[in-house]
C-alpha cells in the first residue's frame, strides 16, 4: 500500500489496521518495528498470507506468482482460524487443498469440531477441492460429535469422488462406533475389514479396537483378540498389551495380567513403566506386597527407571491398609533415588495419617508442603478435613474448610460432601442444611453422594420427614436414588420405630429395579424380630439366600439377640448352630455374651 500510486487514502489504511486488530496478533510494538524496518527497505510480517495478498495486488503485471505462504502458528483462538480461512478463500492463486487440510487439523486440535465441519462445507460450496485426507477429518469430526451415522454417509462420498477409504478412514469409524457405545457394530466392522481385506490394519487400528473393548468392559474379548493377533502378521505393540493388562488388573484378574506380562516378555516385547505400574497397582490392591516388591526389583534389573507414579502407587496402597510407617519408608527410598515426592505423594500421606488418627502429623505435613516448593491441592485439604471429621474434631475441620478459598483454591462437590458428613455425624443438622444451601449458591451441583450424606445425616438425627422431602427433591433434580439411598431410609425408619413403612419401602424395591443387599435384609429381619414376627424373619432369611445375598454375622446376631430377649433359647440355639455350620464366628464381645447366654441357659 505504501508503494501504490496514487497512495490509498487514510480510510483504506484504517481498514487494514482494523483487520489486524481483529486477529489479535499484531501489537503496537510490532507495528512500530514494522514501520522502522520499512524505512530500511525490508519488512517481515508474521502474517505471510497478508503480505502475499497485498503483493499480488501491487504486482498484477507479473506473469506468475508463487503460492502464498501461510503461517498457521498465528492461530490461537477459533476466531483466528475462521478469519484466516476467509483470507485463504480470497487469495489468488488460491492455496492448495493441503493448506486447507492443515487449517482443518488446527481447528480439530482446538476441539472445535462443529466449526471444522462448517469450514469443510464452505470449502465445498466455494469450489475448493477436497481429498481423502480432508474427508477423513470430516469423518473424525462426526465421530467425535457422536454422529457416526453421518460419518458413514461421508464414507459413501469417498467412492463418488473416486477415492478409496484407507486404514485411517476405517480406524476412525471403528473409534466412532466405540464412542457411541456400539461395541458389537465396531467388532463387526473390524472383522469385515479383515475378512474382505479392505485395508491392512496398522498398530493404531489394533490399539483402537483393544482400547474400545476394554473401556466397554469386554476385557476378555480384548484378551482373546490379542492372542488372535499374535498368530497373524498383525503384531500388537506394547501399548495394546498395556491396555489389556491395565484392564485385567482393574477387573481384579491380576493373575491373568501377570501371565500376559510373562507372555509379552517371551515374545520380545519389552514392558515399560506403564506396564509395570498397572500390575504393581493390581498386586497392591490385593495386599500382595512381596510380589509387588519383586516386580519393582525386576524393573530395576531391566533398567527401567522408576518414577514418582510407581512409588505413589505403593504409598497409596500402604496408607489404605493403615501401614503409614511402610509408606514413610517408601518416601525415604524415593528421595534416596533422587525422585522428588510430589503433591500426590504428600496428599496420600496426609490421608494415611488421618485414617490412623495421627491428625496432628497430617496437619504438620500439609503445612510443610509450601516449604518443599509444592502447593497443596483441594484433595490435600479434603483429606485432612475428612481426617478431622472422622476423629471428632469438627471445629478444626470447619476452620480448615474456611481456609480453602484463602489459599487460592476452589471448593468442589467432594469437599462439601466431606464437610456435610462431619457436621451431620456431630449432630449439627442445622449447620449441615445451611452448608447444603451454600453449596447450591456456589453453583455446585449436588450428586448422589451429597444426597445420600444428607439423608443419612437427617435419619441419624431422627428427622425422617425432612429426609423424605429431600428424596423427592433429588428425584426432581434428576438424581436417581440407588440401593444405598433406600438402605439409609429403611434403616432410619426402623430406628424411629416406623417398621411398617420401612417394610413397605423394602417391598417396593423390586418395582424400582433395585435388589436389596445384605444390610437392608438384615435391617428388615431385625425389624420383624423386634415386632416378634420371628416366623416372617425366618422366611425372609430364606428369601435372602435365594436372591443370592448370603446372611453375614450381623444378620445372625440380630436374630439371636432378639430371640434371647424373648427367652426363646431353643430357636436361638438353632440359629447359632447354623452359624457354626457356615463357619461364621461372632465378631464382638457382645456376640460372645450371646454365645455364653445360649450355653448357660
């Protein structure tokens, strides 16, 4: 524009400046540097597509012009991408389909799938050529928007345009089916792909299928498929093995995971830190400490660098078992290996100390974290709040709860649930209800755990009417009560002497699609015994076993205690013998007294 004769008016310059400002990319300092450079005869704009367009305007008489260079690094927001797209449509010569495809990829990486589809539609309407890569992006967008039906419609366009779908196309469609919970259809498409040899699956295809099956809970199918692949030319990689091993461990099939790990090593596929982390976690979940330790020794032997994640798994496992001394030893070993404990490590320890009643030690550790260069997270505070509440220090818990926003942290639903539980457990119903209202004022949506905590607190404090009011509210809010919810209400009703209402609610459970658990059966059996309906209690005990819920020690204790109170020694003895036959032992001093009572009488 500066070289044009006659020179454009100030209005044209203003239009240029407005365009640049809209792009939010060129600040005043850059503009000044640009003008200074222009005086020296050279200007380098960060927007090469702009300079290319203007270059074309001022050199129309040139016989040919190079394709404009486009700098995609200038895109930081979706508006920037749309603005650039508009500029690309105006460019002469027009950018290639490769450049438009790159732009679409940028938009997809920003997770703006609808915008990418709109851009694609406008490309076609404007006559911009598309290729199979562009169409694969469109299929991917529809899959990510859970519209796999539209994605398959685009597959038809492949053939109309003379393109052949490739492995990326089919992998994307399989992923889309899994995302839409169409597991059977995804399996069928994959098998059809192999049977008709539509394309040769690559490692990404195999991983997509394995991952989709595992996430859908079809771990054993994924396991079998992995074995099938091993007999073909399609060799799964370490990531596919990791996915199945992790899923097996989460499904509590740790021995199968160990067998697969051994098979993996035999086939020359080296396990990585992710593989071992999954198996160590699985072993720790079952308290198989020696095997976990042996596995870590194996990692060291294979020169696999241990990281904070693997140590945190051990710290967490020991803390959950109440073995805080062992957890401390693990942290010591971490530091000896120059692996710095992180926020997760210390938060886990805070939780561990809280669980075993070492609450002062937990507080001291939380307060020491900033001095170690670590900022406690909301989970760190929630763990200590929970510790205070469980140790009967509700005032300290409340003080820590109020401290959270002063530390620059935001409350979440779990924080409120923990504090609510503490308040209700301490019998502070009014404070609990007030906190619940405050939670809603903070625009935090109460979840099932919140309502169960609320109902349990109200029932514990014999506020049954209020509890049922909240049951109605939660249903209106779209939170479906579960068996725990009804168990709380049934227990509350029985505790308040409303046995008939409790039994009616119990009888309604099947119509709600819920199966009573052993705790609910035990509560109702106790209720029947209290009303001297022992024959009905016996019938319910039989019904309980038929439903697959075996009576536990508490179930028998409830029946025997009630029978002894009414001096029905013979019947009590019958149940005690049945208990003995089942290999159940009375689990408390009170239970021993029951036993002695039957014997002595």
